[in-house]
């Protein structure tokens, strides 16, 4: 034991000497390049491990599935996977690791980009079990969480500043996406559009290095083939553009439906306090849907590859409706029901205790939407014939663009996933139209809306970003001497003599704010001894123009200052108990400090 302690002490001492040497000889800007490379390596390896675990588990469990009929294993397996995951999270992890991308956004805006150490591996384990057993979610949210945690913890280990930690968190997220999809450009754009990190001279190189390194590792392990096999055997003609525009609108509306259902179901599961009741309800919904619609099993990538290969009938493999695979009307109905139920299956998986993201489900729904659009059009007997697989690929970009509010990432990810660069023009059109459509109804993406409602979302708008980073605790001033309403003018003057401030909160016996006394307001009476015993504080105190509620977002605080023209405003809780004052000068000083730190290139 003593030898182990001595060994650890020597290691820590050596590491501290390295840190001191690094600070003297290598600038923070240069060292972050090295850390970005490490983040790319570890993020790429984590992505490959997650893919391997999912495919191994899923392959072992579904190897003997009969594609010619219904399979009752589809009822058992998803439930078993969710229960195992829920037990692992509750009794081993003992922390909430759901909503991975949203938690990364929260860490950036509210926790100085710091993520817990266990996030480096816990999401990989939990999501591989959930998805491998058939949970209808994606692996991309968990790998973003894992990559971000790798970046955060590496940066913390080397004592990086919060600004550099933010960049490293973005590097980890980019590495996760690049590694799992072999899509480095999409990985970088994900960080810029979804995590909303600014592309600056400091961040551009680390993000590129992490994404490229992770994608390189993916190519080393899985070869240079595209993630989804796709061959464009039918050309895209300019005359199809009006239909692509119409598909963009359809993708935007489908995305709106998907987002609203996800939120509705999350609120539904949030009403249950007993987590095992949530697990029971969620597993019942998930297993029932997967049994009737087997393409909802797991990530659903096999169904996507089937449609991109032009194999329409394979969509009903393993279903109790296998015998109807040749009927056009049934294929239309079956795919339409999959589009409508995918959001329920995804939210039921997460609501029941599974761990997974909405990235893959949005890809999946987009593919089904584009395919269904072309399939219905062709079934109506028009002279113009649409390519089912071309529109399936275009639809992937449309729905993903709208659900995530990330049109550039959706365009490049779809192209990098499939090699469909010849369809770049329709990808641009449908992504733009779908994004514009959903923006009419939903100003925030499925990842950011929770934080936006709480005023805790970091955005590209510098003013709001700085106010988000600015914490109320850092600007509250508490060195004001308080007075009581019943105190005489003489006691008020004595209190003034002890204070170096010209503002005094008036509190009752329970600490609730009754009003304020400003020195300028009583200057004309404070030197009249004849009034010392006749007047009390209640007779000359005034009410502040407004009050600030503790925990209120700084954007709202600034609006109150602008609306009232006040220089100082009191801070109280919801019951009116006094906490202190916030002054404009304190906010401006803190604002300038955070702005210089946040925007320092």
C-alpha cells in the first residue's frame, strides 16, 4: 500500500512538472492542436467500439429471425434490452445519461464545458445494449456525448481554460459524428450548427483535426466503402425540381410532426414518478410497434440500405404482413404507418429507460418520407417517373435538416454517407425548403428547445451568448446594510454613517423586501434633528421600479434595466425574500470580462 502511494505521488509530481513545462514552452493555442489530435483518436476508437458492440449484439440476437412471418422475439428483445439498460443506469451509473446532445449543450452554457468522467464510457455501454436489443433509437447522440466527455476530461486533465474546454468539447462531438459515419465535414458542421460553437481562427484547426483523425480511424477499421451502399443508376433532371421543392415542404411538415410527438411523449412519461411504471408503459409501446413493424427494430439502417438499393418489398421482411409484400397499396400504407409510429417508438425507448438519440431516427424517417413521396407519385400513373431511391436519399437530408435545424450538416452528411454527390443540387433545395418550413412553427431544434425555454442556450448571437455565460451569482452585490420599516429617522442616519453605499433595502422581520431608501431621497431631512423621533423609515421609503427574481436569465435582467432606466435593482426569491442588488456597472464590468474571454481569438 505504501509503495503504491509513493508510486502515485511520483506520477502526480512528474505530471505537474510536465504541466509547468508546457505552460512555459508551449502556448495554449498550440497545445490545443495536440489535444484535438488525441480527442480525434479516442473519439474515433469509441465510435468503432460502439458500432462493433451494436452490430455484434444485434447479429447474435437476430441471426435466426424468420423473414417470412411474424416473430414474437420482437416483443421480448426490445423489452429485455431496455430493462437491462435501466438497471445499469440506475444501479451502476447512478446518473441520468439520456438526452446526450442536450446535456452537452447544457455543459457548454452552464457548466464551463465540464462533463463527468463516467460519461466517457457509460453511454457507449448503455446505448449498445439498448440498440442491439432492438431499441428504436440511434447511436449518434450517445457517441456525441462520449466524444464531448473525452474532450472535456482531456482538457480538464491538462488544466485548460473554459474557452479551450469548449473547443475540445466541440472537437469530441465532431470526432464522434465523423467516426461513426465516416463523415468528417458533417462532424465539423454538426459542432457549428447543432452545438452552435463559433468558427474562429482558434477553433477551426482543432475541429478539422479531430474530425479528420476520427474519420481516418473509421476508414482503417471498416475500409473505404460508404456507410450506406448507393449507386445512382438514374439521372436527376432539372424538370424534377418542382417536385423536390414539394418534397422539401413535406419533409418540413413530417419533421414538425416528429418533433411535436417526441415532445408530447416526453411530457407524457414525465408525469409518472415511478420509473418502473414508465419502463412498463414504454416497453409495451415499443414492443408492440416493433412486432407489427419490424423495420422499427434498432437503428433501422438495413431498411434504409434496402430502399437505397431499390428493394421495395424487403421493408416487410419479418412481419406478420409478409404475404402482402407485392401489393402497391399495402406498401404505401405500411411505410406511411412506419413514418407515423417511428417517433412513438423512439420516445418510448428513451421514456422506458433506454439510452439512444434521435439522429438516426430522423435519417430513417427522412428516407421513408422521400421514398413514399416518389412511390405514391409513380403509383398515380403520371407520365413522369421518379426514382424511388433518389428521392429516398434526398428525403434523408430534408427531415434531418429540419429536425436538427442544421441544413448544411444534413446536406454533407447525406452525401458523405452515400456518396450521392451527383444529387447535390436537390439535396441543397430540399434541405433549405424543409428547414425554412419547420422554422415557421419551431424556432429551435429538438435538441435546443428545452434549454431555450429555460434561457440557458448558448447561441451564435454574441450578446445572448455572453449573457448566457454570465451567471447571476457573479453580479449580485450583498454589502448593503438593511433597515426595518419601524426604524426612526435617527436610526436611519446612524445606519447611513456606517455604510459606504447610498442604497438601503427595507426588510420586515422575515427578510422580505418592503421597499428601498435612497440617500438622495432623504438628504433634505437627514440633518433635521427635530424630525429624528417623528419620522420612521416606512414614511419615506419607496418601491423599486421592478424586482429581479433569483435565478432569472440575464437576458431578462438586462431587459428590466432597459425598460426601467434604473441603475440598481433588488434581487428577491419568489416569496419576496431579499438577496441583494444588481447594478448596471457590475453587469457591464462582468459582461466585458466574459466577452473578451469568450471572443478571444
